[in-house]
C-alpha cells in the first residue's frame, strides 16, 4: 500500500506539535512532486517523524531555544535536504516492513529506487522483492 | 533417557554461543531495533568466519556436501542461535547458512539440479505455499487452488495467503488441488518459478513482526508435469512429513529468546532497587524468575525428547507437536514475565523484549496453531499409539 496522503509543503512557521514524534515512514518529493526519497523514523530515531522531518527541512528561526534537535542530522544525505520540497508520512509501528513495502512498490513501478535512496550515503535498502505487476496507485 | 551433551555437542554449542555473544549481539547496537538483515560487509565477513569454522549449513546432509549434524544437536543449536534481538526469525542473521526445505531432497535428479543445489549454494530461495484465505489449519479440505491437466502441463488458478518470502523467492513449493474427488489424496505439490506468467504477488501482508508475509494470485499459470514434487496426489503426505520434522527446531528456537530474556531479567532484578531493596529480594519477582526457569526447562526437555525419537527413527509426531505447543507458549510466558520485571523499560524499543513479544506470539500460529497441535496429539492418543 502507498502512503495514502497528498503531499504537504513544508511550512517553517507551523507548530512542531503538528508533526508526530511517533515511529513511521515518510516520503520526500522535489519541486515537481516527484518522490525522491523514502525513509523511516524507527525505534532508535530520537524524535520520531518530527525529528526526521526537521532534520531534512531544517529547524526554523528561534529553534536554538528548543530543547531538542536531531543529534545525527548527518545521517540524512545532504542532497535530500537540498531538494526536499514536499513530504508525506504515515505513523506506524511497522515502520521497517512498511518502508520495505513502499520501496518495493516504487521500484516495481519505476524499475528503480527513488533517486536519493540510491546514494551511497542513504540508509541501505534491504533486499527487495517483486510484485510482478504495476501497483497502479494502490 | 540420557540427555547429557556429548563432548562434540558441547564444543559446537560453546562455539556458537561465543559467536552469538561476541559477533552478533554487538552489531545489533547499531542496527534498527526491527532490522532483520546485517549490512552486506558484516554479512559477508560473518559467513566467511562461519565457513572457516566448518559450521556453515550444519543441517545439510553429508551426501549433499554438508556436515550432516543430527537433529538432536540441531535442536540444541536452534536454542543457541536465537539468543539475540533478531534471533527468533533471523538466527545469527543467517551467518550459519540455512538448509534447503526438506521437501527438495525428495525431488527428481532434474529437480535437484534446478532447485536443490542452487538453494544449497545460496543462489535461489524458496517459499512455502500451503495456506490459503480459505484456511491453513485444515489444508486437506480448504485448499481451493485448482490444477487441471492439459497435455504435458497443468493449468493452475487460485491463490495463497501468508507466504513468507514469496516476493523475494525464486520459486515456491505450492500445494494444489489436482483431483477434487479424492480429498487429501487429491493434493499435489508443484515447484513453481516465481517468474511464471500468471504468478502475482497480490500484496504484502503486514503482521506483528518486522517482516511481512504475502498474498499470491495464480491466473492460468501453466506448470509442466515434470514440476510435480513427489507423487501426483502425494502433496499432503509430503507437507505433513516435513512439517513434523521442522516443528522441533522451530520450537527450540523459541527457547533461545526466552533464555536471553531470563538472563536480562535476572541481571535487572539484581540491580534495580525499589523501596530500598533490589527487586531480586522480592518474592513476587523471584517467583516469576522461577516460573520462567520451570517453563524453559520442561519445554526444553520435551523438545529434546522429540528430537531424540526422530533421531532413533521412532514415531515422533506426538512429541514434536507437544514440543511445538509447549515451547512457543512457554517462551511467550517467559518474555511476558521478563517485560513485567523490567517495568516501563520492558515496553521500550531500547530493549529487545517488545520485539520478542510480538514475534513469539506468531509462533503459536505458524507451522500449525496450538489448537492444531492438540488435534494431532489427540488423534494419536485416541488411536492408542504403541511405544510410549
Ligand atoms: C507471520 C505468518 C507467516 C506464515 N507463513 C506461512 C508460509 O510461509 N506458508 C504457508 O503456507 N503458511 C504460512 N502461514 C500460515 C499459517 O500456517 C496459518 O495462519 C495457520 O496454519 C492457521 O491457519 P488460518 O490462519 O487459516 O486459521 P484457521 O485455520 O482459520 O484457524 C482459526 C483458528 O481456529 C483454530 N482451529 C482451527 N481448527 C480447529 C479445530 N479443529 N479445533 C480447535 N480449534 C481449531 C485455529 O487454531 C485458529 O486459532 C503464516 C502465518 C503467519 C501469521
């Protein structure tokens, strides 16, 4: 199953409470709304989806007063941070297998991984399976 | 009955134990809590190490180039290899290699060339296709996937559910109803390549564990007659035979995570102080630890007894069902108590318990549910089995 949500554009002015601190998967799109990166906030992610998305889109002005920020922002490839314009996410305890599922769907449809998942600096994708069909939006 | 380990068994067990503690557990500190694969460099390095130690694919029979370690030792090893966070479903992250599905040893020479040897060499992977949406407990009645003979091949239509690894497999052993008038004798096992036209992974089915299963559909899938594994109509007997064997190491792997959980709980109980005293001094906690030990030791005994019977060539169906039932349920209770002893920490992703708790729950369903194990045992009892 895909992440069944529209793309959201990043609003630096939004309250951080809008984003969940929970585990889950997320997709990042470029200016043309092409999905360029699929990743997850796992059990070891310090601030869940919120922490991952802030690490990608950048902390807003005044955030230095916040008592949290991602301790390993370098774990996200710089290219993702440079090109990220839109995001969508799904809160799920099954982040690991959903991540694989989302990557599998993508690679089945486009016969390749999302562009920035192919970077050597991106989290290594596990061995992916095949559906033998196009997912056609499912 | 002598359950004393032989010197050789002790040596192998000590080596595996050391490997799990010194090579596998430290790597888990840097992996996601739900990960079930190592990064490729570590994977390669550890496999090479195991091969060097002469311990790769220990269950592989001698005639196929393996060391042919017996089922009692394999049962003991299954308990050792699972003693880490991912250990229940990914023991040692596969560093010891896996043996092919036992069904494949029953194939023709041609089938062995095409499937068995590539699996042994790690070039091909298989899935097991028995369960269907219509039910997994009673496959003899519930299999609806239908095969119709057409000249030299069979046309197969239908689907399967819960097939672990089918999306990454190269082929599967798929059970098909080839004669609807014959009940269990009307089921045939086919070797099906996953790139056969008409074979589809319909969806990935997310479950409690960090790996999913699949739902498959077959549409006019044409499979040559030569792809039948065993006899036409002999699929059910083939499935039953191998399931009974697999149940024993499957059961004892559950004990491995219980052993590790108990170790952690004892350590924690000694160091955690509440109301001025370590938890270990509280009778409520002591009893939980003792109950854990009773659960583990009794079920280990039953699993080893089943393995010993299988090794001696005696009937072991009853005992393997009992082992599967006891070990899976006992391990669930042990993990649950260890979580309780750890309080909030027992629920956190920082510790392995929550993963074990989810995964061990599945073990009461997979490879025949607890109820079906009781059904198997009851049948045996009521038929007044000899030799017990
Ligand atoms: C994670 C996972 C992985 C799996 N992997 C595979 C795989 O790779 N290949 C494969 O073929 N299958 C696989 N299975 C399927 C598994 O073997 C079946 O789920 C199992 O056999 C039960 O079948 P069912 O789900 O259809 O339940 P049902 O058969 O519908 O049973 C439902 C409930 O009724 C109980 N019940 C049934 N009959 C009786 C009875 N006579 N008396 C009392 N109680 C009864 C059962 O114990 C169960 O509790 C997997 C399942 C899971 C969850």
